C-alpha cells in the first residue's frame, strides 16, 4: 500500500482522481445517512437495514482510499473535502439523535405495553368465574 501512496504523491492526476472518488463516496454516504434518518423517523426497519449496509460499504471504501491518499492534498480539493466532512458530521449527528429518540420512544411504548399486560393479568386474577355458567341445563 505504501507504494500506492507515493504514486499518488508523484502523480497529481492520480491524486486528484482518488480525492474525487473520495468526495463521490462522501456524497453517497451522506445520501444513505439522510435516507437512514428518514427511515428511522418512519419506523421502516427494512430501509434502515439497507441504508446501514450502504453506509458501511461507503465507510469501507473511504477507508481503503485513505490508505492511498497522502496526508497533503491539493488546496482546492482539500477545501471541498473539509466542507463536505463538516456537513456530513452534522447530518450523521442528526441521524444518531433520531435513532436515540426512536429507541427512547420504542422503550416508552414497550413500558406502556408491559404495564397494560400486568394490569390485564391482575384483572384476570381478580375476576371470579361465574359458577352458574358451569351448570348443565
């Protein structure tokens, strides 16, 4: 992998291509994150799983590109990447907050269901069985 880094350092076109790929992957990650947030808010489990998979795929690809890209990047592309990273962090934080809110909501719903189950169970225990229904006519 180290050889690839030096190739990217020595060849500005290769470096530019790698950074452009990284930027495209960041946009794909952002898109998947926005769709994940919507899926969380709508309670769409299948869409959540799909978007989590897409995000994971983008993360792996970005990590692989990072191994090829040297620390020093051309100024214009570095600025684009910095702005994109900042905006993506914000969106990812919003997504995490939506997930936390959804989990809390689900916990509250489960708590209500648990209380209702206990209440109905207690009522069932207190309820007498009418003996007149057991008689034969």
